[in-house]
C-alpha cells in the first residue's frame, strides 16, 4: 500500500511539474510591468496536496515578498533516493490583472531561458489557490506587454487558451 501511495505522489508531482514548467506558454514580455502591490493572501507555504500526512514528501512552494510589487517563489521537490528536499528552484514573479482576473508572471532565476511563464491565478480561499498555465500551443510572441495583454483579453474566455491540467495548492 505504501508503494502505491508513493507512486501516486510521484505521478502527482510529475504532472504538476510538467504543466507548471514545460507545458505553459513562455513569453519574452510579461502581461504588464510589476505595478500591482503584493497580495498578502498568496504569501507563505503552499503544498501540492491537501492531505497533511503526505505534505512532507511532496513538492511545496514558499512565496515571499521581494519588494512592494514582486515575489520570490521557491519550489522545493523531494528527492526520494536521498530522502531530503533538493535545492529550491527560484523564480521572481509579479501579478497582472486582466478583466478582473489575476495572472502570475514567473521568470526562473539561473535559467538559460529568460522568458516569463504566464499563469492564471485564482484565489479560492486563504487555504486554497489554483494555477492554470496558458497553453503551450499558443505560438504568438509579442514585443510589448500591451500587445500580450490585448491578446489575453481577446482569448482569455476560451477553454483551449489554458492547459487542461490545473495545479491546486493548499496550506
């Protein structure tokens, strides 16, 4: 039974990573410059599972304030063979608002790829948020945030604009 639970945890984490890191649209420019102030509701530790029993050996995110408008997002993944967390992957991010919806612009530090991952962010409660990456099938690239924001406004209501898998995070 433990082996099945471990396999399920690995599959959950792998799916989350595939969608969050590889499947989403990458942009040369953010949706907007960092103008929005920090939303304190998303600061803190977020787990990929609601079940407290399995949170220790699962991926988690620690979101802190970099400055008045930017976040530091550290992603910790469990190394099953070494039985400890790997060094975190670190991102800088900021929020943009489009037609009342929040989008998180995330750029990985120490990465050869200097592009933004764009994700729809929904805050369901103090203990639950949902991240939905823009589809990796979007091929358009934009030279300005204004062009990208206009594109998002035009297509954000269409289901195929987003990846199918969503990432739910819990406290």
